[in-house]
C-alpha cells in the first residue's frame, strides 16, 4: 500500500501529522533519556498517536497505551516512527485500549 505523500515513511515524531496511529521505529538520546522513555512505555514497536504538534506550544502531546503524555520537542525529535497500518477505530494489537481521539 503506497504511503500518503504528506506522511513520511519513517521520520522524527516532530515531522508526523496529528491524528495518525504511529509505530516507534527507533529512539535516540542519552542513556538517561532512553531509560525514561522506556519507563513511560515508549520503546521500539510501541503504537502511539500524535495529538498536538510542536508548532502549537513547543511540546508535543501523544497518547501511548492508556496515557496522554506531553513531551518537550527536544525529546520528541529523538523518537523515530512510521505510520501504523491500524485504522483510527481499531485498538492497538496489545489490547491496551489506544484509540484515535475524537477531535
């Protein structure tokens, strides 16, 4: 299935559009930052959704598992992901309850 022209195949979280299901490919940063992201449940393979982009407030809001998180843009630039194949009305395969937000 071809990707939409406005959605990169794999890119930094800051480059991804809002409202799409994303899957984490890679994390980059200091060992302490990576440990914190892992503790928050953000690791390669994790499904997440970008709720609010950085240009609105200098930080990003994401939904991951059953939580909403706000990450500084400097943290989000180290999270690389791609568009997931999940539709907005589907739940994450791990049955965590992640669903697309109604805007």
